[in-house]
């Protein structure tokens, strides 16, 4: 025998089921879109890679000599405001001749950058009594790049929304909603000018003259929208 409670629950379920069938079912269709925004940004930061190298019969002697030269170069570079320095890789390896170790060579790099290109160019000439110039390039500073990318994100978002509305309208749909979106930035690597190796540390070469130029920065947006179809 079925209890009153069971009967009540069955009837209540039938009521909700009927009500659910009375509501219109909204169908959506997925569409993938892309949009971008880009601009040319002046390269405002000069970046150089310097290095010290020393050969000696003893590994410790060559390493100490490289350390001394890097220290002297840093003393000159860090004496000026607006100059950013960072020591790079250091290594010491044996020098062979006829399969025998005849000495040791030590080498360390030094990364330097500044938005004051004139000052840094002058400093390069001064420190070349202790270190050599490996390469030099212009790039966009982090602050300028971040500001430009934020502007481009706003522009790319507007372009994406415009395309989404355009697609929705042309498909004669009522509205759309974004279900997935990916934002990325792209920019080329800066051109690097390789410095000519000097015959000796005593022969200081003048700093090369290069043009800053501009860099192309682009923001890309890829996303998926749902456009509402007609009620069925």
C-alpha cells in the first residue's frame, strides 16, 4: 500500500516537471574570434654586455684577475645614477696544447643597461681598460613596455567586443556572452650589434654609434563567445 507521503512526492514532481517544460529553452552556439592591437614604441633603453677574460698558468690567478677587472668596472659604472648593472656567468677552464694543460682561462660577463644612452656610451669607453665589449643593443624599458601593453589591451578588447557584436548582429541573434578568452603580447627581439674583439685590454676602443629605432609591440586576443539562438 502506497503511503500518503509517497503520493504527495510523486504529484509534486509531476508539477515541477510540467513547469519546467513550460519554460522556453535557450540554445547557444559557440563562435571563436580573434582581435589585436599594435603600435610602434621607441626603444629607450641601451643594453650592453661586457666581459673580462684572463689567462694564467694557475686557475686561481686567472680567476682573481677577472674578479679584479669586474670589480674596477663596477666601481666606475655604479658611481653614476641611472645605471643598472648585474654580473653574469663566471667560468674557469683549462687551456690545452698538444693534449696537455698549459694554463687556465677565466671569463665573466657583466650586463649593463640605462635609459641615459649618452652617459652609458661614455662609461663604456672608460671601463674598456678593464673589460671588453661583447655586444650592444637598444630595447624598450620595462616601464615603457608595460604602459604601452596596457593601452593596447584596452584597444584590443574594444576590437574584440566590436567583432562579437558584429557577428551577433549579422547572425540575427539577440545577445552574446564570452565563455573563454586568452590575452597575449608579442614583440621582436632587439637587434644585437656584436663588438669587434680588441687585441688587448690596453687598447680601449671608442663606443660604437647606433640608432635607437622603434619596436613593434602587439597584443593578441583569442576567445570564444556564445551567441543566443532562437528559442525552440
